[in-house]
């Protein structure tokens, strides 16, 4: 995989769109990423890692935090990465999970998303689809990619000095050898588990043996021996069980013989016979008692016969009583019919009086109908009036909105004027600050000029004096002086100090000229700044207070002006904030509208205000027209009702009154008709009641004569005699039950007595006491033997169970001993407890370790001029300490091996860089020969001397010759001079930016 182009937007420290075109490094595959600490150098690799896998190169930053803190709320964070893989171009765009300001001014969450464009221009979308496809294309996971493509600062130096255990943990993550560790842990767990199981089985054997009950002295001796002979113990247990089986069989024979003797006694049969004789005596006594109650049974039969006759006559008696009640009821009905006739006559007279009111009620009903018609005619007018009022309400509401808009535009104009004033203040303040900086620079430059002038004067004087000394040194007695011509030189000049050279004098002159020119440049820039400030001062009331002739003595005035501008700016901002708070209270005014540029344009605001004023005037004209129409409609109403609801209510009340009048007329008419009908019915009812009474009186006399004749025929002397008999009818059922029970008891007793007498004929009672005494003696013997048998059988069963379980456990231990010994040996060997003290995982890692050392030495030899090579320590650590992954250094100059910690700082860096490159090579090899042609190195090149730095760059350059693109993240300025291609990262308050330099 080789990068082609990286684009970052609102990502990390990069706010605006930043583009890195890696194709510009064509032919220069080694480049440097430079910039201050925190500028975002490592973020470039983070962006590549995020684009490919949705994650950064480190563990300290979640993908939800990738959006730049400097970016506005409505910005969208994204990374676009194009790369070349196996000669084909791919492009991936990925968005982190982030919050973004919507068009309505609300923050909403955007979930992470990704899109991968394939070489055939087809696209795969969605994180769930893109992520596995990236892993499939690259052939590595995100963790392996970070380990191969990024050499982090200081990490490989730590690896260089780490002990075997620490390296094992590091390489476990790199080469994913945790499965070998799991194998070791699984062997340890299985060994420990089997050891615990065998111990538990041994413990259970002893538990079963302790619970074995035995009376065999020899067996007890074997059980309590220090070294138990389990086969002999199990044989003695079997012998004892056979002996106890024989004892149990003998006991069962004794118990069967006792059962036969008990059965031969016949105690139960004797008890049954004696019970039958006792029952015969009871039946004889009961038969005598029944015979004594025979007369009472006859009396019960006679009473029941008389009750049956009385019941026959009770029907005739009841019929008479019914006729008597009916006659009494008829008499009462005749009285009520007479009263009803009187009431009907009164009601008919009252109805005649009410009928006289009908003409007046009908007149009132006609008036109500006329009023209803009038109200129906006004309904249309009232409806038009309500429509006009609603129209007026809508116009007034619209007028209110227009007035609000007028206020809003007025506030926006005030805000615009304040912001314009604020911009002017900021401009003036910035010009004051620039002028103040120029003044400060002038004084600094003035000091530099004075110092340069003094230095030049001093060097110039020394130079002239030195020239005099040189001339004096060349004078000879008798030879004329080239200056004065004298041939005598009594006191020639002597040079007492080092004479400056002409080059030094020229250098001082150049320094003086430079400081002079710098002073002039600063003075020119300061006067230009003063002119700009004076030009911007046209709208101020007070004078600027800074004269060109006293420019460099005006710092106090400049500082006063800057503080004044700060105070004015704060006041204006407070006013703007108050106006914005007022605006936000109006519907439809949002924060996004406040930052809309057109709402800061005076022309737009004034044009909108004028347009709103015209709309407001037009609205007022419409309101006046509606008011006039409402007044006209109000004048045309006669009922005084101005709303449809009131009109409807009045109409309903009038209709209800008319309905009430009609109902009253109908009620009077109906009452008159009903009164006449009720009078006729009452007269007819009284007549028919009198006719029925006469007929029933005749029938009653006939029935009374027939009842007297029946009394005499059934043997009753009079009606009172019949009544007495009928009063006993409530006892009839009880008497009948007593009689029936007596008859059943007598028949049953007679039958049972005859049968039992026949059964016991020729037999007599038996003597039970003697039989009981013999039975109890035999039962006691039987119980004793049964108890002994049960105890023996329980002990025999328990012993056999414990013996069987102990034998099974013993056999299981014997079967697993060989497996345990083999598993224990494997566990110790895999855990590193063998002779070499190297565990299974470290043994596998040692192979990788050797490959890494071989690959690392190819680079280290070149970087050190074949001075140093790495080698794995083969000797065991002290005190049986785990080893196998430790480094040592071979010094080719003396042929000796020494500890890795003896290397200097620069040598350590060379070794760690070689190690990092070696690890990356081996990881690519282990990953199946994946194509990873990109590497970023974040290492400390500052520890290298120039020669070592050149060697390191040469090695890295050779790597780029293998079609690799290598980026070095570094602060070392020498690297920029040695490597022409670089990416410069520049931070600022508005976010970082990148620049590609080739």
C-alpha cells in the first residue's frame, strides 16, 4: 500500500481543508514532517489510520473526538485518502461520529460513515461494509498496520532494554502468540485439575473405608495400617460379606418357623366366633323392645287415615274461603269505582274550563312564529358582520407582525451601526498597536545602532593606532619617515594591543550600515503607520495627540488610546449583546440569522425597512375599510344582535317559546278528550262490578250447602272438628317417617335374628385369654429375630456399597496415574520449568526474535560501519530467572560481546532504529508477504552526531529504493538540510496548516 493523496477537513488541529499530495515526492521517497510540538505532525498518520480503519495510531483518543475543537459547529469533519495497492488506485472517505449545527440552529449527532471507491469506480458504503473489505484488501488488521507502518517515538528503545519477560509481553501483541500462552495455561490448568481430582478420589476412598463396619480383627488391622494394601483389604471385605450372607439366611429360616406357629393357634377365628355370640344377644334385646312399641304403631296408622280424609275436605273449604275473599274484594272495588266516577266528573269539568284558554294561546304562538321569521332574515347580515370582524382581527394581527418587523429592522440597523463603529475602533486599535510595536522596535534598533557605532569607532581607532605602530616598527635610523620625513626617530609609536584586521574593520562597518538601514526602515514603517492612524482618525472629536516630530516619545499616549479603545469596544459589545438578546425574543430570529452577512448590510436593512413601512401603511388602509363596512352592517340590524351565536341563541329561545305554546294547546285539547273518555270508563266500570257481585253471592250459597253435606259423610261432627284435624297435618310427615322406620327395623331385626340363630346352632364361646398369652410369646420371639436380621442386612448392604465405591475409585486412580505423569511433564516443560528455563510461547518467540535480529543487523551494520551487531543471549539468567529474549552487542573491533546497556545515546538510537526496521520487515513476512510500502518514523534523531545521522539517512534511503515511502517525524533542523522533501506543519490560533516542499 502506497499513499497518493490525503485530504483533512475539521480533523484534529486542522480546521480548513488541508491536502498532502504524496505523488509530488515521486523519486524522493524519503521526506521529513516538521513543525512545533503540538502542531499536528503525528495527526497526519492518525488521519491515514482513521481513513483506513476508523481509529487513530494511539489509544488516547476516541473516534468521537476527532472533530477539530477550532472548527465551527456547522463544519463536517472528514478524511479522504487515496492509495495505490497492487498497481490499482483506491479512494476512501470516512466521517467520524460528531455533532453538527443543523439549518434550524439545533445540534444533532451525525453517526460515523465511510465510502470506499474501487478501481472500477464502483463504491462500497457504510462502516460495516467498508471495514472488513479494507482488512481483506490490505491483508492486515488495524493493530498490525500501526505496528508495521508507524515506528513510535521511544517505543523501540524501551524494547531494546526490556528484559525477556517484558519483551515476551510486547512480542505477544506483535506476533499474536497468545495462543501458545493459552496452550501453556491450559496444560497447567489440566494438570492442576487432575491433581486435585486424584487427591479428592484418594480422600473419598479413605472416607468409604472409614465408614465400613467390620468385626474381623485381621481386616481392621489392614484398614488402620499406615501403608494400606488395598487389594488385600478388598479381598477380606468380600470374605466377610459371604459369611454375613450365610448368617442372614439362617435368621430368615427361624422367622418363617415362628410365623407358622402363630398361624396354627387360631386366635383370630376364636375372636370372630365370640363376637357373633355377642351380636346374637344384642339382636334378641332389640326384638323385645320393638314388640313393646307395636300399640304406638297402630295409633300412628289411624291418625294418618283421618288426616287423609281431612285433606279431601280442605279443598272444598278452601273454595269457600276463596269465594268469601272475592266477595269482599268486589265490595272494595265497587267503592273505588264510585270514587273514580266522582273524580272523572271533576276532571271533565276542569278540562272544559281550560279549553276556554285556547284562542289566547294560539294568538301568542302566531306572534312567536313571526319573530322567528324576522330573526331568520337577519342571519345573513349577522354572518357578514362576523366575517368582517374576523377579517379585521386578521388585519390587526398582520399589522402587529409588521410593527414587530419594523422594530426588528430598527434593532438590526442599530446593531449594524454599533458593529461598524466596533470595526472602526478595532482598526484604530490595531493601528495603535502596530505603531506601538514600531516605536518599541525603533528603540531596540536605536540601541543596536548605538552599540554598532561604538564598536565601529573603537575598532576604527584601534586600527589607525595599529597602523601607526606598524609604520613605527618599519622605521630605521637615518632613513626618512614616510610621514614627516625626519631621519631621526627618538620616540616611535609602540602597539600595546592586538591590531584589528581590515576584514574585521569592514565587518564592523557592515554591521553599522545594517543597523543604520534597519533604523531607517523602522522609522519609515512607523511614519507610514502614523499616517494610516491619522487617516482613520477623521471621525474622532478629540485630536490624536501624536506629533510626527515627537513620535518616539508617544508610547504613553498610544497605551492610553489602546486602553480607551478596549473600554469603548467592551461597551459596544455589551450594547450589541443587549440588542441581540432583544432580537432573539422575537419569533423566527435565531443565532444563525444573527451571523447572516446580509443582516449587517445597511442597504439591505434600509430597503427591507422601507418595504415594511409601505406594507404597514397598506395594512392600515385595509383596516379602515373593514371598520366602515362593520359600522354599515351594525346599522342595518333591528334585533340588536350582532353575532351569529347571539342570534342563534335568541332564535332558539323564540322557537322554544313557540314550541311551549303549541305543547300547551295540545295538552289542553288532550286533557279535555281524556276527561270525557275517563268519565265514560268510570260509569261502565261501576255497572259491571255490581253485576259480578250479584253472580258470586248466588254461587257462594250453593257451595256452602255442598260443604255441610261432605262433613257428615267423612265422619266429622262439625267444621271445628275438621279444623282440629287439619291443624295436625304439619306432623303428618314426621308420623309417617316414624311408622316407616318402625316397620323397617322390625323386619330387619326379625331377619337377622333368624339367620344368626341358625348359624350358631350347636356352637359355644371360646377361652381367649390362654390363646392370647401363647400368641404374645411367639410374636416377641419373631420381633427380636426380625430386628437382628434387619440390622445385619443394613450393615451388609452398607459395607458392600462402601467396598464397591472404594474399589471403583482405586481402579480409577490406577488408570489415570500414567496420564497424570505425562500431563505433568508436559506442563512443566511448557511453563519453562525445564532445564532451559524457556516456556512454550518464549520458545516460539525466540524464532521470531532470531529473524528480527538478522533483519536488524542488516541495517545496524551499515549505520555503524560494521562496528556493532546484535545477538540473542543464550546463557540462562541468574537464580533460575526466565531468559531467552535478551540482547547483547558484538563489538567487531575487539570481537567481544557486551551488554546492550553499554551503548551510548547515539548508538542506542541506531540500534533501536535498526530494531524497529527489523520488526517491521519480519511482521510483513509473517503477515503473508503483504504489500506495505509506507512507513512513518517518530524517533529521536537529535542524539546522533553528523556522521551517524548521515549513515541513518543512507540506510533509510536504501529502504526507499525498495519502493518504500518513508516519512520522518522530527524536530532536527539538519534533517531538513539533508532531506530536501518535507511537509511543514504550521500552527495558528485558527488551526494548523500543512505545506509540501519538494
